[in-house]
């Protein structure tokens, strides 16, 4: 369940950052080109985007796995006693 929740939080984050980042990058290049810096040209960064997406997906999966591994060391009764 923890892993599923992590993935559900990653998807909107990935979509928002890709859309907003692309828009902001494109607008920045357009503004700079309009102000005389004509050597700027916008190209969509496919490889950095792919690396970003993979890292964004793998990081919560690894963190969830580590947390679950640590949590499974103690029995449920011990964890309930620790919470009190």
C-alpha cells in the first residue's frame, strides 16, 4: 500500500514538472531571443527528462523498501508497545 501511494503521488508530480518546466524553458528562450540573444534556441531535453523520471520513480520505491525492511524487524506487538 505504501508503494502504491508513493507511485500515485509521483505521477502528478512528474506531469506538473514536465509541463511547467517545458513551458518555462520555452518562454525563457523566447524572451531572451526577443531581447537580442538570438543564439538561444529551445530544444526539448529528452535524455535529462528520462533520467529525471527514472530517478523520481526509483527514489520513493527504494525509500519505501528500506522503511518496510526496517519495520519488519520488530513484531507487530513490539511496534504497538513502542507507539504507546
